[in-house]
C-alpha cells in the first residue's frame, strides 16, 4: 500500500490508478477501524498538529469523511474554562479520551496549549519542561494501558504559511478559518517553530512516536497520514504492539525520609475519653476554620485518601473529618468496582474524573492505591501493570500538587489481633454485621502478602510532597485525633509554603 | 415501629425501652437500605430542608451515622459555578442524582436556590412559578422511572430560630455553622417562610410528598424522619409504589401550526449540482459567521437534533454543518445503546449530561426521540413509558430553551422506494456496506409502524418554540441545503427575539 501511495504522491499514477488506490486505502482504513471497534480493546488517539495553515483542518476533514463517524470524536481545545482552570492542566485531556474501541482525533490536543503558552511568555522554560514531562507520562500510561497513539506534525515554511493564509482568505467556504489570530501566529512563526520542535523531540517515543510530514499540501499530507494510520492500525490488529519503556524497579519521584514500615509502628498508643473529646473538638474547630479561609476557598483544594486494613476505622475517621465541614464543600468517594465506562479507560482515569475544584475537598474511602494493594495481592492486575503503577501514581499525585491540590494520604494501621477483635465485634453488632464479609476473612488469611504490599507502597509512594501519614489505629480515639491533626497540618503547610 | 417511636418522642419510654427502640429503628433502616442496594433497581432521593437552624445538619449527620455510607452520597449546593450557569438550572441536580440502588441525601437540594433567589428579589414570581414547574416535572420523571422520593420540611418559628442560632454559636464544634449569612436569613425569616410554604404546597404530590415536621428539635425530628424513611422504604420493598399521575393523552406544551405529517410532503424537490454548491457555500458561510458572533459566543448555545429514516442522509447533512464550524466549538454525539452508568438513571439523564455550554453546538445523530420511535416500535419501552415520554421531552426542551439553548430538530424524510435504492447502493459500495445491517432490513419491514410513530412524534412534540423541521430528503442536495438554511434561521430567530 505504502508504495502505491508514494506513486500517487509523486505523480506517477494515472487517473485510473489513482482512483483505485484511493478507494483501496479508504476501504482498508475503514475495515481496520471497524475491526478495532468490534474488538473494543484498543482506544486510538490521533494527534494532528502543526502551525496555522499547515493543513490540519483538511486532514481532519478527510478522516471524518473516510472513517465511520459513529465510532470517533474530534477534539479541539480553546483556552481552559473556569472548571478546567481549577484542575491540573491534563484534566481536560483525560476527560476527553476515547474509550476502548473508539477513535479520538485531536487537533493540537495537549500540545497546542503548552507551545502557545510558552511562546506568549505565559510560562517559562521550566514550566514548559514540566508540561512536557506530564505529557510524556500521560502518553506512556495510555500506551501501557493499550492505546494506539499516532502523532502527526505538519511542518511548513514561513513563506508557504503566508501563501496558504492568503489562499484560504480568498476561498468563501474557508475564509472564516483565517482571522487576526492567524496572522499573529504568522508573526510568531519562528518562535512557535522552535518551541514546537523542542516539544516534538522531547515527546517522541517508541509508544507515541511523532510522524513529521511536510505540511501546507493538504492532499499529499492527508494521504501520507492515512497510510501511516492504516499501517499502525493493521500492526495492532495483527497483535504487534509498540514496546512501552519497561517498568524497571519503580522510581521514586522525590526521596522522602527513611522508608516507613508497618513493623516500626508503636500501636499501643491510646487516648482517654476526656482528652479525646477535647482534642477532637479543638482540631475540628481548626479544620473548619482552615477550609473557610478565603485563600483556601479561592486557590486550594484537598484530596484526602483513606487506606488501611479491613476494619481499621476508615469510615469512623472520615466521619470525624466531615463533621467539621459544610456539606457543600466536600464529597466522599467510596471506591468500588469500576463501571463499564471506567473499564473502557486507563485504570487511573476513574480517579482523574473525581478531582475537586478550588475550595473543595474530596475524600477517598479507598483509592488508586488499590492497584498496588488488593489488585496486586489478588492477582487482578498483572505484575508488570501493578509495578508500573507506583510511577503512575507518583506522577498523578504530582499533577495534583502542582495545581494546589493538597494531598493527605492516611494509612490506618492495626495489628492482626486487633483486627480479629473488631471482626468479632462486627459479627456481634447487628448494624455492623453486614460490613463483615467472606472477603474480609479471605484477605485476613493473606495478611502477610498485604503487609509486603503495604510496605512496598510506603517505600515507593511516600514522597516529600505527598507523604504517607501512617496512623497507629489500634486505638480508635488516638487514630481519629491524629488524622484530623495531620490533615490540618497538611493544609496549613501547603498554604504557608504557597503564600 | 411508628407507635414506639411516638412513645419515645412523647417521653413515655424509659431509658431501656428507648435504647431498644433506637437500635431496632437503626437496624431496620440499615437492612432496608441494604435490600434496596442489593436489588439495584430503585434510587432513593431524600430531601432535607428547612430554614437556618431548623436542624437539617443534625438530621443528615444521624442518617450518615446510621446508614451504610458506601451506598449513599450527601449533596448540598452553593451558588452555581460558571459551567452550571451556562446550563439550565436543573442541570446540576440531574448530574448529582443517585444511580439505582443508591441513596442521595440533599440538603435543600433543588429547593434552596429557587426560594432564596425569590426572597432576594433575583427572580420574580413568574420565574419562581417556572422553576416550581420544572421541579414538579423533574420529580415526576424521577418517580415514574422508579425513584423513591422523600422530602422533609422542618418548620421552625422565628423565636426558636434565634434561640438555636445562639445555642450553636456557643458550641465550639458547631459555631462555624453560624455566620453573617445565618443572621441575614434570620432577618428574612418571614419572607423565606412564606415563599417556602408556597413552594412546598406547589410541589407536594403523591409521588413526591412533603413531610412537614416541627423543626428546631434535632433529636425529635430526626427520629420522625428516620421512621418515615423506614416506612416508605419498606413499602417499596414490598412492591407498593406511589402512583404517578397517569399519562393521559400526551399534552402538547404549546400548540404549533396544524400538525405536520409525512404524507403531506413533496419529496420530488431537487437541487441541481451548480445551485447546490452555490447555496451550500453561501449558507455555510452564513452559519460560520453566526456562531462566531460575540453575542452568540457569550449567551447562546445550539442543540441540533438529526433524526430520520435509515439511510435518510443524517451523517451527510451533519458533515455539511460541521464543515462550517471550528472543531473547538462543536461535538457530535452519536446515540448508541446506553452505558451501565446511564442505565442506572432515568432514561433522559444521558441527554442531560451532554448539554453544551455557551458558544457551543452539540449535534445529536439520533437523540431522545428514540424513546418514541425505535423503543416504541420495537417494544423496548412499555406503552405507558413511551406515552409519558412526549411530555418529558417537551419539558426537557423547554428547560433548554429557557437557558438560551437554541434547538433545531430535523426530521430527514425519504420514501420507501428511495430507501430501498439507497440500501442497494450501500450494499454495492465497499466503504458503505457496513452501514447496512440486518436491523435496517427489519426496520424496513415495519415501515408503517414507524410512519405512525413519526406522525405521533410530530403531532406531540412540534411546538412553537421547538418546531420540527421536516426535510424532504429524497434528493440529498436539496436536503443538505435546507438543513443548513433552517439552522441559520433558527439561530438568527432566537438571537433576534432574545435581543
């Protein structure tokens, strides 16, 4: 096919051959799309990017004409709106991802914003580098989770760009595509070209490679694009998959203190009833003040994660936190099995969709750490997948931190004896009996496997910026006060260093 | 149970009896919740409302303590944010609904905003009436779709309110709940009481009844509330369901012209190629101008609906519309089978979630009209359900219209001969063959049933404000130009009358 497309592009084909080749290309593309749709396992991400006038629009139009529209969606992004600005920059791209079996076509996608922000001087080189790193990690996760990623960059010269803009302006159907902004971008040509080149180089990878084509010649570049898409779709249909950088020993993003371990905990700490009530009231009062601080309301958000052994008291601790909050300002997300919309996306997608906007708190009763705990221990996730998750989690959390989302991660630790006592108490308390399931007993048999998984989790995800608060929870009163105290400290710390 | 609760409330029970009754109430409530959760058929909506200091917070806290938190979510709403303001007022409430099997607890919910807006003078009596009507229709749809709706209004006197506010202020744990706004609401007591009373009366129905309780006495009202919730949950578990106002002959909201029928169409109209290209270019140009108008960008949105016989040319018409649009400003939603998240909600929920914000266009390739077309003809929906849908659709569309969402509904009509010719052409065109399925042939056998359903749809949902544009589509060129012309006229008309 590739050879015959080349004949077309080089003008070696006569009209008849041309027609035949085009029809065949179209048909093969469509059949590949339908086969991928049928299998419903692989989402396809097609990134079409280049400078103004490089012919992105025409290419997207042809893809829209040739492919089955009911299995795809085209995305282009303007400046972020309020909801988007209150979240990490990648949030809106996560939200837009095609589910498995569908195609998402992106005009500039997550590349446009970063490049233009840099050229306009809205961000410096360091922030650009961070954005690029976020994009790399994003694409790596998509690819590792099975996505087929195709990225096209249509290069164009400054002269050809001017020519194209004049052409478009004189075409009644397309003249609206050219406006003042287009000519501003023309003036910025060199800066955009240089920045884009940097970004393209830095985000080129085996699993999300750039295809750099000569732009400004819509018909030719569209054919080349279509041929490449066909090629890579067919590869995937034949089971050939780009290798994603293998998960070596998971890399910790920033070294924290010496690793915490469950074994080092002093679980004998307790709090008497009177002190408990005094302290609880004091810290609830403090928390309620902190989250009503105008600076917090405007610029910050909190994501609080509650993990712990079964019966460690997560629910009770969450209650003591929410008692200090206005119902308008928080949500509690109880993490259960993913829905089918969530299963058709990368595993971490369902947590991205729940991020709070400024002034709000989202409390996770169990969280993305399930990936390296229950999914690891029970074998729901492959070894390579859960090993990869440590890095994905750290990057996810960095995205939050960079957007002023304060992270407070609590591990509620009890020992095996205490757990047994609580299981028995649950069994005997009528309104708690339903909380005790077969699964709890099964998990308990795997206590040691869980301890190993927890210690690994602490080793790899206890970062300076997003530390684990390991809470000695054999005594419920002690645990509840410590949780809320640490939560206050986390909010205060973030706001002090941020201001 | 009710009798024993009364003994408690009236102070006739000793400590031991009291404890026993409370434990039993708690346990029965929990078991009902778990049974409803297990069945996963009924969503439960609990509305807790009343003036400041009436004890809503305490009641919600107890429900949160007694019920299984993993099966419920508590919602309270502040002033709408940007995303919400750009949609109909009911949009954010639709988004928050509990799926089947879960409980949503609402503090003031969709009642708070309307009452306070009215008291503040932000809306007049006519708008309040409209809001009340929207709420009635909303609750009616929820109930008809199976939701259990419990609404509590805690009445309190002005004097008791003052007492309660002082009490709360002197309690270190709760003092944050009282602020300047609370005292402002206290000053507005009479106005709020009167407006709320009106709204409560107007929204009381068999399927969403108000339970008016004496407020300001948290413990007592909470027990009464819990007992009522238990009662009504148990009723539903026993299969007893509140009757929802029966769908009589569907009511048309506003009479349009004489009913349009398919039989009256002149399908012989055509357009020659030259005129077609001239006209298409002209109207695409016009459309691209309209949607870039700053007034449109700021205050309006478009929802365009494409329905029609199989092979009527919906996809081709949509292409000619989107060719004139910037990819940043529109989305095409191809309506397929609902996902499981959608199936756990009222049928129309999945369309609510797709509404555009200002300056944008959402194009539906098939739509909510499937309810009264394919679902009716194929028997996927019960007769009472699809008959009820005409009214639900009209109300849904009114919600959109009132928020400056311009509705353009296109029915692309072809006759049976033309359809057959197109089916045959599809079968013979390699890249169209996949569009022709067994289902198309099956639908074709039911041509007459569909004609009847379509004529009913035109009769009941062709309203002055949201008219159907029935497009003669035997000639594709004629149809495409007419669609885009009508779309332009709809946008112009709305903006002229709106300005």
